[in-house]
């Protein structure tokens, strides 16, 4: 009997032990029923105890110290209904929303937060609704979606570089582009072309090569734009201009899902770009100019002047035997594009994966503009016990053909708008390429495009591996290593049969460049909830970044034939270049909130950069922030039917910018410099050992409101001041110092200061949401005021060295147009009048008597976007409008401004030269001055252009096949769609170019934005 009793008690204790062993550790996953996405930061608490944790970025949690007596878990998150579930070894929880307005996730790269708990200023967009838009670069999908973000385009050609400004410009010399971060790793961005630099206007075109075009935007899950210091300061010396955080798609547990999509379409100019007079109108206008010349300069009578004009008109406007030439039809065509991609997503609870392959091809609207891209990506995560492993790789190959732009003789844009007139022909009478192009020394644009080329081959590989060790539930250690490598081979060939290569019997230039970045990150995080109401999130980190870049440039000429490899050249030359920089960083962040009501956060980062001398190498960057969710207060209970949620937040911090020049603190010399045709050495850089970081001090105060459970409003005011601006200050040439690129003598110094302040507003609403129909609207606007606070402490203004129509004056915006102020047409002489600006309103026709003043600024008063999304049963529709109000640009194609001078008389003439609007005789109150051969050009406010516009930026219409048909076909999704970009544009008739223009508003002959039409299919199985 005793043996039986002992056996029974032993079995009982073993059973109890097994039960305790089963519940001592609980793992689970929390998702939202609204979108099926993980709930990040949900509180998981053992009921009746202080034991708890929060869910991670994937909605997962682990509790390893559950008391044996516990029976229930309480899972909660602000904005979602709390749930109590029975404790089991594995728990899956779906939380239901108590509000119809979703709380978006803010990904900062150093943590993931719900917007309701984020204390800074950031905006998030999902590119999913814009997946139908055929774009090579992901920046295009940001247009009109986020307030305070200004996107400027240097060119509309495929793969062209864009410029993004977040809350204005913060530097004069060290760069203004934001930092791009992909899955937590800073990445290279900007232009990598070896020959073309759109930012400075150097090179052969305004296109450049945008390294971000190596990414497939349909692999992106979300894009977060960080605008204030609360989160940006954790990026320290690279975050002064904001941060764009890209999160790519990841695997998901469940059956493997395959998705295939393909689209095809065509494109043309989005606007009527720089329209010109037809042949007859041009001939009549030039004849008038010759007549006026004969009267004013030769003293001829009216009859004599008419005879003179008739005798000479064929020198400038002869009609070809086959009729007037339409250069727009000859030099431009409809572009085309095609895209094919497939991705797979799946896995189980331990291992998840995502992979994709894509092929894209775009042909531009000119003969030699195009881009072809192959991309592949794969990422996998695996969990084993307390270890989580992650690996990802991205590979892309891009082939880009660039067309000559700007003021280059071979530019088809300039040829159409100016240098090729209707009187000129492509071929001469013998069928050879014509050389009758006096404004370009005989350069025939069709001949140049036929024989010459500018081709780039870009290869990129971006690889990351990471491991996370859960030391215990609340404490995790993460180690990550990333390597980003880009190689570009760019060939520019000037054929001996072309005007460019004729004198040298062919010229080949080859640039082979590379960029590589090795980034390591070590992060220790602690996330814990105490006593159900105290929530703590702490991060400590250490990072290193090793960046290397270099190139080999080789050129050859005097080719015996058309085989243009450099080994065949009779004369060759070459040079190599390499440079590197390193960054070492220590960082920390702490966020605390009480009962999801009161939030406070702080961050600190210490960066050490090899670009500065040892005494100034280290910089400290920090931020403090806080917010109050006032609708969680009991005294606001009576308003909750109206104000569902409300938050007031404030932040202040300091971040910075390091010099773009890697060795500006050092004295540099270079061999291979020539003096009196003898090889020697030159001092090409005077170092400044006192160089230090640019400092950006940013303040932000914001208000977030959710009304009636369907209307969200966000209002922000910001002020950011950049001090210790890096500027090149002239020094004496006498000691023999010079810079080897443009042979100027200058030293980089910290001397200037800029300020940007403004307001941002956004509103999103769920207008209608029923079982079959949903309609949402979002509107955003931003106003930014830029001001120069200080130059060198002595000067109060300086004329821009490259573009003298710009002045940088203390108290004025950086991009201020400085020129003569146009006063209209003199009724007596028909000449242009200018205000003297001597303190009176006096005018003069003698420009030497007038004083130049600031006549306008480039930055708009307000810009933003409006988006509407509608879905009815199986039909979806998306529409995005962009707009800008109150800005100005300047027509910097000044060759077109001479009112009948040699430039306009020998080329195409803009159609704003309307004869009926011109002065004809004394007493005329005319809109336009007298058109006369021999006139000269003057930079004046007459050539300012208003940049106000409204554009249908993106439109898409999709049809989903109903599910009852899909099951029969073996698919889980099938969709066809139509989309359009830049479909319609409303602008001033005085804006002759596209409103998406260079960042300074100085416009010459850039490829305009393209209007695209796309038809596509999407299949899932």
C-alpha cells in the first residue's frame, strides 16, 4: 500500500512539474485584425503580477519567468481593445481596433514606434498604393505625400539625379541631401556619374546617375521621413538634413506566396516645353528686326528699310525646298517602358524569407536616353532559441544611356529650343549631314546623336548579416555587419564623323569608379514594463563606418578607324584617384512613458571623423523630446466622442554635418602638374586644421489630433539654425596655392550661418468605410522660410561665383535673384526700361544707369499634395495631386533674351516673341520691346518665371478579379490596372519649362518631366 501511495505521489509531482515546465515560458505573436500586420510595442502582462514585456517589430514576445500559479495574460495597446487570454506555451492574439483610424508605425532605424508614442516629427508612407507608378527612382513616390519634403529634378531623363530637401537647405558647401537608411544601415545616395554633375552644372548633361535607381521600389515596405532632432540626432553628423528610412519587405509565416507583375507603357513631355515660332512667323519677325536695324543703325527710310529686310531675310530665315523643318518631331519621340518582376514570400514560425527578381527597361524621349535594370533581392530570418539570425542581399545591374543636355552643342533640347531653326535641315542637298548650324560651329544634333554616346554600366551589391541574442526577455544584444559596393564604368565616345570628335579624329573617355562602405553596428536594448504603467526603452550602441572611393580615368584620341577601344588610340593619357574616410560612433537612447500618457526621451551620439584634424575630430550630438497624450486624462473624458486621441509634443536637439572634402584640414600637393610645359609638383590645397562640424540646432513643437475616430490632423512648427557653415574663402594666389579642378585659391572655413523655419500641416480622413466601399483623403502643405544669418562675419553679401544672377545676402533667402529690375517698354523708343533704384521710381533705357537689386526668391510660399484613394468591391482608384504656390524661377537660357540679336535671329525663336505684342511706333504702350537685329541681352526681372502649378502627379485604376473566379483558376489574386504619371499640369503661361526644376530655379535646357501611361497585370498564387 505504501509503495502504491508513493508511486501515486511521484506521478502527481511529475505531472505538476510538467505543467509548470510548460507554462514557465510563453511565446506568442500579436497582430491587428484591421490589416493583419504585427502590433509593435503591445504590452503583454501576466495578470495579477508585474511580470511583462512588449512585442518586437514582428509582433513577437517571449515570457520566460511566468509564475506557476498564473492563468491569464493581458495584452493591450493604445487604440486597440485589450484582450485576456489563457496562458499556453504558444499564444496567438488578434487585437481589434477601437478606432477606425490606424496608428501608423514609425521606423527610425534605432527602434520602431507607434505614432501615438513617438515624441518627434516624422511621416511614414507605404509605397503600396503607388506600386502601379512606373518609376526608376524611389524618390519619385515621395512627391506630394509628405509635408516639408521638396523634390527637385535636374532632368526628366531615365535614371536622372534628384534633389530632396527636408525643411529647407541647411548647408552651403557640405551638402543638403538627407541621409538614406535601408533596414537600419546608412547607404550611399546621390550622383555617381564620372563625367556629369547636375548639382554644379559640370559635365555634358543634367542627368547624372542616381545611385538610388539601383533599388526596386516595389521591394520597399515603407518609407519614413524623420524631420526633427528627436530621432535624427541618433545619426549624428549625417542627419542635419533629415533622414529617410527605408524598410524593405520581409518574410512571413505561412504558405509560400508568389506574386508576378508586369507593365508596359509609353511617355512624352509632360508640358509644352519651350514652344517656338513656326517657320512663317519666325521669318516675319526677323524681317521686322532687320527693318528696325536699317532704320535705327543705318538711317534708312521706311521704304529703304523694307527693301533691306527683303534683301537679307534669306540669310536668316530661308525656307528649305522641302518646307520648314520641325525639329521637335525630329529630335524627340515617344518614350517607352516595360517592367517584369516576381517575388516569393513565406516560411514558418522559425524561418521566414522574401525574395524577388525584376527587370526594367525605359527609353527616354530623345534618341540616346534610356535605362535598363536587373535587380534581385533575398532576405531570410531564422530563430533558434534565444538567437535570431538575419541575412539579406541586394544585387543590381544598371545600363544607362545619357543624352547631352544643357548648353552643350550636341544637346537635342537646346537644338530644338534655340540653335536649330526651321530654316535648317538635317541633311544637305547631297544627302550628307548638314553643317549649317552657325550657333554651334556646325554641330548637327542628329549627326551627334547618331555617332556619339555616353553609356554607363553600374553594378551594385548591398549585403547585410545580423544576429540578435535575447540575453533575457527584456535585454537583447544585436550585432550587424553591412557591406555596400558600387562599381561604375562610364564611356563617352565622340566619333570622328561628329563635330565633337572631328578635330581629334575621335575621342574616347573612360571612367571606372568604385564606392564601398563597410558598416558595423553593436546595439544593446532593454525594453521593460514595470508595475503595468511604467514603460522603459533603452538603447546603447557602437558603430563604425569605413568608406572608400576611387576611380581610373583614361582617354584616347587619334583613332585610325571606328574601333574605339583605347588600345587603338594614337594618343592616350590616364590618371587614378583614391580617397577614404572613417567614422566611429558611440550612441545611446532612452525613452520612458507613464501609462502611455506622459512620454519623455533623450538621445546622445558622439562621432569621430577622419575628415577633421585630431583636435576637432569628435563631435557631440544630442536631443531631448517629450509628449503628452492629453486625451488619456480623466478630465478629457467628456470630449472623447469628438476627440478620439490627442497629443502635444516638443523636441530640441543638435546634429551636424561633416565636410564633404575628405582632406580639407591637410595641406596637399600633387605631382603631374605642369609649369611652362615642364612636369612638376603643385600645392593644390591649403589645409585648415581648425575645421569642425557644422552644427544644426533644431526645435519642433507639434500637435496630433484624431477626431470622430476617422479624421487625423498633424500640425508642426519648426526652427532650425545651422552654424559654423563650411564655406570656401578666397586666399592669395601669391604663394602659388591653387585648387586643381578650377584653379581657384581658397580655404575651407567654418564661418556662416543659415536659418530655416516653417509650418507643416497634414490631414487624413476616412470619408466613407462600409463593407464594399472605402474612400480616404489626405492633404498636406508645408511652408518654409530660409534666411542667411551670417556669412564670414565681415561681408554682408556675396555674389554667387558660378551663377552671378544669385546673391547670398544676410537677412535674405539663400536663393535670391539679383539683377536689374525691368520697368516695361519705353513708349517713345520701344527699348526696354529699367528702374534706376536710386531711392526713386525713376526709369532709364540705359542699363548702365540702373542699379541691380534683389527682385525675387526661388523658394515657394506653400507646397504640398492631395491624395484620394477609393475602393469599391473589386475596383480601386488612387489619385495624387502636387502643387506649389508663391515661388519664382529664372530663365537662365539668356541667349534667347536679345530681342532680335544674333542669337535669336540665327536660331529658333521662343513663341513669347509675338509680333502683335511688340512696339511698332512712338506712342505705343506695348507689352514687348522693339525687336531689332543687333540688340543685346540683359539679365533682368523680365525673365523671371512664376513657379505656381497644380499637377496630377499619379493616377491609377485597378480591377481585381473576384475571388470566386480565382479559386477556379488556382490563383489567390489577379488584377489588371492602368496608371499615369504627370498626366495633367496647370501652370502659368510665363513658365516655359517644367515646374519640377533644378533646386536653385535657374533653368536652361533640361529634359522636362515625362507624362507616362502604363498598363499592367498582377497575379498571385
